[in-house]
C-alpha cells in the first residue's frame, strides 16, 4: 500500500471539492471567459412598446449584446422602469458562445441601464449552470451581481446553497455567505457526493485563490475534515490543487473504503496504516503536484497529531509541534520530518503499547530509507518496546527492515515481556539488564544486537564489560571481544556474598548450555585468589542463572598470598568455596620450595592449601597461606 493512499485519502475529498466547485463557468472556466457586456453610452433601441408581450433589443454595430423580454413594462412612481411577467434578460456573447440568461417575475432597472434588480424568485443560467436566487441585483457600471437572500445553484455534477451571494466581474471574484452548502459528484467519486460547508466561501479567478471561512466542514461518506478557515490556490488552468491551508482546530477523520486485498497494511516500518486516518493540528497545509491530481506535501503546525489505523485495530500515532510528509510522483513517501517534542506511538487492537519513538526531531531525508531521531543537546532520543528501552544522542531506524543504529552515549534496558523469563545472555530473565555503550546496532532479521565502544552490561551486581559485543536476542548467545571483564556474585559457605571476577580478551556464551567461555590470557579473581589460564569456563545454573562452578584449562597458575600453584586444570566449586588444581600440579610455597602432588586444594575461606599424593608415603600436606 503506497503512502500516497494514506495521505492522499486524507485530503482527496477537499481536493475534489474545491477543484470542482471552482470549476463552474461563473468562476473558473479554464479557456472561455464569461463576459458581461458594457452598455453603450449611445443607445440604438428597437422597441415594441406594448402593455403586454413587450420586447426590447439593444445593439452595438452588428453584434447584439443585450435582449430583454417581458409580458408587461411600465415606468413606476419610483421613476424606475418595471418589467413584469416571465421577464428574460439575455447578455449575448457571440464571440465566446456563452450567453448569460436572467429570468424572473419582476425586474426593476434605472433609466441609465446600470442597475437591475430582480424581485422575488429569479434564475441565472450559464452554459451548464443554473442559479436560483430569491432576489438579485446587478450593477452594470461596477459589474457586480449581488443577492442578500438565499441562493442555490445546480450543474451536471454539482449543487449548492448560500444565504447571500456576490460576484465581482472585474475582479473575477465570487463570494457566498451564510450557511454555505456545496455538494458535488466527481469521476473519482461517482456515487457518493463530496459535501463542503462553511459560513463563507470566496474565490478570485485571476490568482486562482480562494477561502472557506467559519466552521469549515468537508464530508465524503463517513470521512470528514473540519477547521475554522481554509485558504487555497489552484494551478494555472484550475485543473489541480496548488495548495490548501487549513487553520484553527483542524480535525480530520478519513476512512478507506477500498476493497483491495491487503488494504490497510503499511509499506515500511513507519506503520502508516490506511484503513482509518485521523489528523489534528492548529494549522495544516496541503501542496499538490502542478500537472497531476496528486498530493506532493502535507504539513501540520502546532499541536499536530496524525493517527493511522489498520483493519485489525493496530494503530500508529505521530505527534509533534511540526509534521511534514513529502511524496514523489509515484505516490511513495520520499521525505518526512517531525520536530518539536516529536513522538511516534504504536498500539495493538487492545490498546496495549507496542513501540514508542521520541525525540526533538525525526527526519527521513529525501529518497532515504532511514528515520533519524535526534534530541536537544544534553537530552537523549528514545525508542521503547515492551521488552526494550534505548536512549542515545541519535537513533537511526531502517524503514525497509526495522534495523536500527543508536549512536552517542547509548543507554539501554533489556527485559522480558510479562510471563516470559528467558534469560538475556547469561543474565537472569526475571530482572532487566542495563546497558551503556557508545554505539548499538540491531539487525531485525537476525534478532542480533552489536555493541561497540566501552560496553557495560549489568543486572544488580552481575556485570560484563567489553569493547565489542554481539548478542542474539532469540538464542541468547553472546560473543564479546576486547578487554573482557565479568563479575559474578555468589554466596560462600558462611552466607556472605562475594564476587568472582573474570578478565580475558574474548568471551563466548552458549545459552543452551549455560556456559561462558573466556579465552586469551584469562584471569579469575575471587577474594585473595588470583588464577591465570589460557581458558576459563563459567557454568551457570539453568534454573536461576547463578554460578554452579568455574573450570580453568591450560597453563593454570593460582596465586594465593605467598604461595603459587601450577597445573593444567582447576575447578572452582562455588558451593564449597574451594578450588581444586590437577594436571601434575606443583605448589611453590615461600620458605618451603616446591611440593608436587596429584591434587592441590585451595580453601578460599581460611586460606588453607592441601597437597595430595596418592602414590607417596606422605599423602597429604597442609599449608597455611
């Protein structure tokens, strides 16, 4: 579904209404001009002066320009001439082929033929337009038609009413005043009329400019637009809209009556659904494409809200102080801007929160697929979902695939939706995980986060630091690289909470196994113990994510006070708070030299070291650090 359908539908009823209303011949006929003829100063009358069935004819040269018929004619006590009974006045224009006919029961005019007044009901007929007027005045000198009484008009596809009417021929300007009501049928809407209502309506042909003022209402089926005032301008031939400007409490509700398959579905991650649209603003401007009946630009100013609803009840709402949509000639969204506390909110059919985007400014640059979200200096743009909250100096969301890039002092919170407790990496799924980084990227198709630049992740006292980190949202697997530092809290035998620290160059976390592997000159620190090895493995408990045991492999060195143990494998039993070193272990103790054995046991709580030898006479040696 093209964005054109979303935005064009919002204004198509107004566009059609204005173009068609202005299109009637009295005002905007594009090629032919309605000409009200000058009355010559020297008159040459052919006069049939009868009390009944009289006819006057006035001519200038060979071109007839005025014809008057009536059943009765007399000079009244008011010193004005009276025509009565089936009065007909025709302004002839042979060159243009458009006569203007005025009909009524009584017409009063002056001796100079400059002022005509139709009493009671009268009719004005143009080539394809008929106007019924209760009372009509025409000033031939000023070329002004005027009626202070209700007026109605009809044409092939249009009808309308108003309480008062004026047409200024010199200015090519029409005004309707008082309870203006217009109905029209167009090729794009052949069965349901477009209805325009306002207190006043005016249009000036020369500038192609017009105005609807006072409780402006536009309706098409269930769709409607209301405002206090609307200004507009048409293109040179009055075929398309150049711009429309609504002011004062603009409120629009537009329904998509299309039966196309997939109607109401968005074309990108902005989720601009088209089944129902609502728009509110203090001001709204619509610009058209000059040579096409198509919208180029929609702008809202001050207190703007645009809401988009899908068939299934999903909703996207855009609010800001200023909102702009630009479309290309193919009808697709080519540019977007929202500024001044801009916000995009998405909800499901139960009005539950799905996503929120907030920033001082949101921009989709011309022909770009990236939504830039920025904040004021010292504040942060925000993207929030039920399980994620991200804050950064700038956030870029890819509209074609929903990827995003958060940059500059990024702060994030990852948590699970209500009822879910799947762990986030090696962190527990019961509590949120907090993140700080310089850059965060998310790849939606892979459900993968990429963090770079001074990363820190923590959940209460459990922490992870790294230069680069990749986290798979679906599998829970984590890859980290560069200056790895992990902190694991645990409770020793005495019930005291302690911290295990692991430092390395690389880390891999295998979520299914609940196993974290550290490689590259890895170091483990717990109380007074310092352990170094090529690899360190931290095994977590599946039930709560807490530590179960730690295993170190290859070139293991354990330093405890003045003593040092060397071997190939070490296992830290978290529950018992002991480390067992095997693999031809050797203990180098201060003042005692080397002691070899089959197993070295380091008791962390009291600093005791036990050396065991199965094949020797002295099988157990106890050393205090």
